C-alpha cells in the first residue's frame, strides 16, 4: 500500500520491463519520475524540470517504447527511457520533450452551460492513443451521460482527430482504469466503449456509430455495502523459446416526392417469420380483382399503401411509388390511426432509421439531405423535426415530404447549449414561435426565442428562484426534456417536478415559476417529462433506472398535481426531445408508456396494468429499464405526409 500526502498527486503506469509512477509536489512545484525494474530493491527517482507551465497532470501512458504524460491542457510530455542492458545498469531518461496537440473538435456539451461536467480518459492501444471525453449531468449522487466524444492522436499533424468508429478496438473505462482490447480477442463484431459509474453497481456500453448507450445491471440484488466496480484485465502471457508472445485476453421539391416512399420500402423489415405467416394467411387477397384493390387503395394511409405494394409483385406496377399521393386521400396524409415512430440517425448521420411500435417494430430507412447530414435532432412535433447543426444553425425538416425550413442562426455569443427547445405550431404557419431554455447560474436561467418573421433570435437571462410556501428559496433547475406549448404559453418541467411558464406577448415576455403548485409528492426524481393530453398537462416522473414510474395531471383550477393511476385508452411516448400522448391506435398499446429505449431491437414500454417493463413478443419483464439501450439523439415523431404550399420559404418574412 502506498500512502500519499494530500498535496501530492501520483500517477502510475506498468510496462513490460518496468513499473513507474509520477509524483507531483504542488506546493514545491517539483515533479519526480520514479522507476523500478523487476528484481530491484528500491525505486530510482529523477526530477523532471521545466514543466512548471504545464496544466494539471492527468494520465501517464506507455506507447511504442516511450512514456507520455498527458495533461489537462494542450501541452503534454514525451519521455524517452532507455532500459538497462543488465541488472547492474539502471534505466536512463534520455530526453523529455514537451509537445502540443491542437483540438478543434466541438459539440461536447449537450444541454447546460455551467453544471455540465466532463471526464477525460486517455487509453493506449496497440497502434493508437485514444482520448474519450464523457459529458455528464449530475443528478443527486448519480451521473447521467449525455454525450461521449472519442478522438485519436494523429502524430503526423499533432491534432486530435474525431473518431466515428473504433473498428477493432474495445475500450474499458472506470474510475481508476483505462484499458483496451481487440475485438477478435473478445469475439466482438465491432469496437465500442464500456464504462462504469460511481455509486452504481452497473456497467454501460457506448456504441460510437449508433450514438447509443446500453445499460446492464449484472448483479441487481447485490447486498450493500459495496464499492463501485472496476475493470481488470487478466492476461495469459506465454513464450515460444526466448521470444515473448502477445497477450491474450480471457421531400423538399416535386422531384423528390417518391423518394421517401422508395427508401421506406427498402428499409422496411417485411421478412420476419410472423409477417410471412400473415402473408400466407392473406392468400385470398391475391384473388381480388384489380378494380377492387384499386378502390381499397384510395382509403389507405401512405404506410398501408406501402404494405399493399408488398403483397404482390404486380401491385408494384399498378401502384407506383412516384404517384403515391394520387392514390392516398388527403385525409390520410396526416393520420391519427398510426402510432408515433421512434427516429434516430445512423451511418454517421447520413440515414434516418424509423421504428414503428404499432407494426411489430418495423424498421424504415430514409436518407438525410446533404444539407442536414451531421445534424442533431432537438425536438419533434406534428411530423416536423427541429435540428441543430454545428454551434449556431437550426432547421425545420419534415422527413416525409423532404421540406426544409432554415431558421436564422443563433447569435455568436449564444451557441447551442439548451436543455430543452420547442415550437408552438407548424413551421409553415404565421404564428409559429420557437422557445429554448437552459440553466445558467444557480439563480438564473438562459432563454432564447424567435417568432415567424423575426430576422434574429432574442436571448435573455431570467431569474429562476421562487419561494415555496413555508420553505426556503428553491432554484428552478431545467432538465433534459422539451417544453410543452399549451394555452398560449410554453410550460417547462424541471428536475424536481416544479413548473415554469414562458409567455410571448405583444408587449413583451413573462417568465413565472408556479410556486403555488406544490411539487409532486414522490421520492427522488431521476428523470422528468412533461406532455399534453387532450388539453391537460401530465408529468411523467421516474426513479433511478426507472425503478418506479408515476404520472400526475395538473388540475388547473386547484393548481395541484393529481396522481393518475390509469391512462385508459391512451398511450404516452416519452423521450428527451419529444413527448406525445394520444389515443392508442390498437388495444394492445393502451395504458402504456413507450420509452425511447430498445430491448432486443424492440421498443421498451412500461405497462400500468402490470407495473413492469416489457418489449413486444418478449416473455421477459423487468422491474426497471436495465438491459436496454438508449439512443442519445432520438425522438418520437408523428408521421405526416401533408405537403406545405410553400415547400421552401424565408422564415424571416411575414405571411
């Protein structure tokens, strides 16, 4: 055991022939490198000078015969160590070189300006040095990961280069470990990042390509007390002769109108055993005359029109994709008998993947226009997505009609760091307005808004402290959820279930925290969501890992939250970027809450009848949402094929 004074910082690294660590005495501004070889009876120390201008030392790596001391800034150290040729020869430090690595990778923070925390890890692999930045929002004693950005060090240009895929590398991160293995040694098909969290007996798997995090709780009933888990690598090193072998680890214009339908048909997963069985049972359909089928097609929604084309090869010529609008009635273009779809980008933000929970979790793929590739979904409403790209650009986009509306850029001093954003009505309507909110300081919130016809955004800092009856001041804490536009105002639900209201009026703006509305009476709230159902506001509150789920309805007359124990014929869909409540399109979806999580590639839902988590056709049920995957950039969207009369227009112009 090594005991270190609090004013010292120690980093330790193990290499094949030596063990070394770095001791930094902050008060004396001295740093020593300590080295020991197998068989040595004492440590050898050497003072490292001329590093007083470096920022805090962070990690120590051994890579391709050299040691690297990575610091918290852009300046780092490279140490060339010569190993002694015999037991009488000591290790010698040949050179210490300071080098600088430039970093132009952006987009780290997701929601929040001042209380977003970032943890940085450096991992040496067999051929690369990786840097992983984990972006965290703290919730009580727990950490909620909102983003992970991976880069590798390009020694030729001395730049950190953004990594979109890890190929054959698997990284393992914890409080005191940063390890790397190859996929072939572990039997994996692609690279990923595994990590653990403090105060949790769980581990996570981050998929870089899908931007998703899988949560796993391998020991759910482990009795306390326990320490947070750590990774350990157990190698089997072997020799052949005198040679040491490696280590084995145990729609925008008229020309595009048919494109989205073609893409959906390509991406539709219509070959499952269940669907083949359905087709077999539907054999009598093939005997129907074309005139009857033609008549039926006039009553179909675009999705059912696609399914009809899949019944017979001849139907694909009778009902072409290019002219699908001529066959689908106007009333079916914005359908109310379809459930919302879960949408997220894949293939490096080049394709949208849609999952339809109503139709056996069918998958549909649509390409993303070149202008919007690399953008991030921030909100969804009435079939339109609100996207951000880079630090300042925002767009409305309807993936079903390919219509795009460009909003004015955010001001130079207000890049996108909002926790929630929402718009009031269809982007094509004259009264559409956009509102965004985030935390700022302890007693303030940052807001931004723009109305149709405005040429620029209005940004402001507003007071967010209120005094509940008989209690001390409590700050309104915006969380990662979306405001809800209802009764002419944007309603915001904070981390603790408090309600804030933003109104945009002709004579100015108002921001009120409804202190007269007591917070819902429940335990520690890990996540909170706000949704409108038939003109009434519902709050959906979750415990840690969703171990409990409670729903409250706001009684506007008494201004109190009333608990809802049964949704009846309704269904709720929740995510960080959109929440939708509606009449369930099928009876099997009634009285359920659908999450933006997948379990075995199927959408996870919570049944208020059983009080458990389920996924379609699965016999498994859970008491929480562990062993499921959350995409960090997803949303629920309502299919809407209704074309706007103005497929392209200037947002800053009044109608």
